[in-house]
C-alpha cells in the first residue's frame, strides 16, 4: 500500500514534471502539458494507471473547489454586487441558449429521448472553469474586461449546476416512476421540496454568518500561535469543511467554497489564505487535468471515431456561436469577442459531474454516457489549441489585440509607502507619515494589531511579509518606498533580500537594531539604514553631558557631530570587516569591533578644528600676535 | 573666453511654497559650472559640515547668497553658515586668505515694492543700507562684494511675472558664466539688475 502510494505519486508528479515544461517550452499552455501527461500514463497509451485515473479525478476535482474559493477571496461582496448584471445576463443567455439549441439538436439528429437529450445538453452547456481561468491567469488577463466577462459566465454556470442537479432526479421519476434512488448521500433528499429549499437557504445564510462571526475570530486565534503550518491547516479545513457541508445538503461544493471565499474576502486574512491555498489548488488542478487526460477512452473513440469527432466539432462550433452572439449583445469588440467565445467553447468538469450523477441514477445509458464523457474530455483537450490558433492566425487579422490592460475602471488603490512590521518602531513611522496625510500600506503578522489598525482605517495585510505573493498583493511592484521595520533582525534581513531580488525598483529604508545589523545591511547594498541604538543613545549621551554642566546647544552639537562620525566609521568598518578571517566567532568579532571603534575614537576631536562662536580662541590668537 | 565657476548658496525655509524662488531656480542654466547648494535641504538640523563647505568655496570664483529677505536680514541658516564656515584664520584673520578676491553678492526677493526701501518709504532704509552686515562680512573675508540682485514686490506678482523675473535671472547667470566681470562698472550701480538692464544686450527683452 505504502509503496503503491509512493509509486503512484512518482507517476503523477513525474509525468507532470516531464510534460508541463515541454508544453511550456513549445509555447503551449501548462494545461495541455498536464492533459498529455495524463494521456501518456493513462490506460490508452502506457497503461501505467488503470481505471484509478477516474478516482484520482474525483479527488482532484477538489482543485476546482479550491480555485473557486480563491476566486471568492478575490471578489469581495461589493465587487460581486457590481458584477451581478453580467453574471445574470451573459451567464443565463449562454447557459439557456446553448442548452436549448443542444436539446433540439440532439433530439433531431440523434433521436435521443427528451430526458437524455436534456441532461446531456445541460451537461455540455457548461464550460470548464479550470481551463478558462487557468488560461486567463497564465496570460495575465484575469483582471481585463475579457477576464471579467468570462468569469461572469463561468460563475453563472457554477450556480446553474445546483438547479441542474436538482432537476435531474425529477426527470427520473418521469422515466421510471420514481422509486429507490438516492440523491448522492444527501441528508435532505427525504424531505419534501419546500423543506429542501428551506434547508438550502438556511445553509447558505449560515455560511455567511459563521464566516463572519466564527471563522474570522477562529483564524485570529490560530494566527496568534504564529505557526505557519497551523494556519495552512485551518485554511484547508475551512475549504474542506464548507465543501462537505454543501455536499451534505446536496449543493455544489464549488459554490460553497466560492461563497466562503466571498465572505472571507473582507477579512484581514484574505491574502494569507490566498497564498496558503494557492499551491494546493495548483497541484490539485494539475492532477485534475492529468485525470482528464487519463480518462479519455481512446477505445471508444476508435470504435466510432466519426461520431465522436463530429460531435466534438459540432459542440464546439455551437457553443462558440452562442457565446459569440452573447458577446455581440454585450457589444464586445470582435477581437475580444473571439477570445471570449473560443475560450469558453469547451465542455467542462461539471459535465463529468452531471454525467456521472445521471449514470448513478441510470437515466443515461452507460455506453452513451461514456461516449459523451470522451466528447467532453476531447473538447477540453482542443480548447488550448483553438486558443493558440486564434491568437496566432485569426486575431492578427481582425484588429488590435487587447493588451493585458490594467482596466481603467478599477480603482488603483495601491499606496506609495509600504511598512513591514508595525510594532513600536514601525508604528511611530506610520503615525508620522499619516499625520502628514500620506497613506501607508502595512504588513504585519500580529492578528490583534491588524484588526485594530483596520478599524483605524489603515490598509493592512496580515501575514508573513517575506512571502513574495503577499508583497505582490500589497503592491510592492508599484510602491515607491518600502520601510522594513520588523522586530526580528534576521526576518528583516530576509525580507530585504526578497525585496531586492523581486522588486528592484522600490527604495528600501531599513531598520537596524545595532551596528552588527547595519554591517549586514551594508553587505546587502542597503544605503538607508537606521540603527535604533544609535540615535536614542546619542540623545541620552547628550543629556548626560548636559547634566554634567554642558550647555545644551554645545552638547547637542557634539551629539550631531558624533552621529556623523559614527555613520562614517560604520561604512568604513563594514568593508574592513571582510578582510578579517571569516571564521571569527561572533562574540569575538564584536569585541574586536568595539576595540577598533574605541581606537578610532581616540583620534576623534569633535569640534577640534571648529571654532565657531569661540572668542576664547580668537582672543588667544590676537594676544599671541600682540606679544610678538 | 574665461569661464567662471558659480556657487549658489540657497537658503529658504519654506521653498515648497515659494513662487519667486522656484521661478528663479527653474531658469538657472544647467551646467557643471553652476552649483546650486540648498542649505536647508542639506542641513535641516543646522549641523553644517564646515570642512565640506570650505572645500566647496575654494573651488568657485563667484559666490551667491540667494535668499528671501526676512526681517531685513537672511534666514537663520545662512547666518549659521556664516558663523560656522567663515572661520578665523581661514576666511579672515592674519592667515585667513582662502576667499581673497572671490566675487560675492546676494540675490534677494522682497515682498514689498522697491519704492518702500528708502528714507521716506515704509521700510525707511535702502536695501544696500540693510545689507551692510553682509557687505562688511565679505570685506573682512577679503572678498569683493557686488551690489545685490533684487526681485522686489513678489507679493504683488502673478505667475507670468515670476516667470519673467526667472528668465531674466537665467540670462544674467549665463552671461556671468562667460565674462571677465567688469567689477568697477558694476560697483557704480545700486542693484545688479540695473547694471544688467543697461549693459547686457540680451537682458530684459
């Protein structure tokens, strides 16, 4: 069992690692790489995985759920509300239009009975969220107008899955007069119709409220433990939990995850959740595509190639035409409309769900269902190619392609200054800036503080500031100034390394605890560093001088001079430090540095050649001359 | 043709809100022979780097103190600069010859009109009277103190007036860069601007 699991992991991961880079290398999307990997190791080619390909797919469908959770996180309720017209309008036009046309087409040309035709029409009307969103993301078009309309349609489809799954059992009762079917283990299938509806409404409302009043406080408690893996575990728990709950009441887990995402989109944990779930999503989606590839039953295709291929072709063309018409109604430009319609022209993973659901209910004959499954898989397989053809050969001829536009209607909410670490040090800086009407973005990993700051109207990102994704979403790419003020010097230094590597254009102001930290910062090429032990200590030293009888201004000038001198020596000694033997232990190093400093100080005469306002000096000189 | 090197020591505590000086500075010729030295920007804590300032002074032939007129004198950092940088036995005193024969003058803006600055006007003294301490300081440092370049009436100006005065100043500076400065001729004038008006063909058009 153990070895079996390991061996299978090697198969999947190995196939992915082998084929995805090849696909990328020849300029195809990673999806094709995964699909090919699946085909290669699937029963049709190498046969390394047998029927378990489908099991894997059921498991990997969870990647789609996670993806919808992430999409939900991106869409806070406000943005969601803004999109409602597109979701309802474009989405319903596409789904209903395609379903009706397919329904009549199937009845007319293939002579299926109306129940089967309706189910298959509905299954095929839905597009593949996984493929479309992954493609958009790879092309950086998620936030373009194209991305938004695609997403609106997909979202409507995801919602439509619920009534579709609800309608299918009713069709059965028409066929076989009801009987002993089980609604996929749903707890409420025994209840009467209106009660089911009630339960569904209650569940959805409870997701909303529990998200707000249970999940967020719970995440705060977890965040306080400062254990990264525990937070990841909680994030997974949220997604899995919601999905399970939705399944219990017979709803789509993807939709539940999406709602959970929307609810959490406004919380301070949004970005942390995002970066925690993203790797799982990526991996599972990859697995999902491999599963799709593996499940393509080439035997079925070989048995009846003409039928399957024509079916795929007709399906794609029909979906394309409907989408294009929807695009026309919404006044899309031709080039955008082409990308939109081709992008969504495949059947999708929900098709698998609906078909296997109806197979379970024995409405659709197994052979037929398998053929249709092959059609779905093939149509998913050809989309990336169609997209490629569209981009290479069609778009160049129909006008200017939409550049990954930074849609103007989206408010640019990035601040110019980012402060990482909002403890006593960082918060003082933040307050000073705010008092001067400068908005700052704050990164911190203290959940209590984050909440407080949010209430005060700061833009705060919760999480580990050394993570590139978090920095990116905080706007490090566009920021002017990055203030690294984290308490822990090691973390602060790591953060600076990450920033210099990934965001070379932002200027860094770095907090240094002491001289040793300052040396490290100099080694990393940081020019603006501020030692917390220098300025305060000098201030105190100045006051000590005053207590001993110095005039305040004189003592202050001595302090100013000393700071300048110390800053110069620090830069000088930072270089010199490297001449010493590398294996010197830190403590010893520090002692030697102190020694070096004290030696330098012996030569220091602050104000030694500065006689401003010093009439004693003048008098002495004048008297000397007079004696001569 | 000789090239003069000009050092502009600029002192304005609220430069971001100044119109006149912004216009003047905007029209300064961009050349390595003119150094614009913004004292408030360099020494916000009045901790002037004496050594650096002295080295700088020695590199340049013509020194300009450019500042608004506050309470009949310069903004405090310029006085701080004078106090700290012009050291005994460097700038003055028996061994203090570092600045000998360098040219120095002031570029000044006043809110009030020119007519106010005379015995019968509201300000009771002429600009030259009021600038005597600077004149004498330069004298002690063995420098040649030229009459001031004055922009009067900045409170009453519109944006285009600022630009005009800035343009004139730019012309003056570029002429100054490449000339044997006729010291005796200039000393006959109260204001450097008047000399420009009369003697520079390109000026004031």
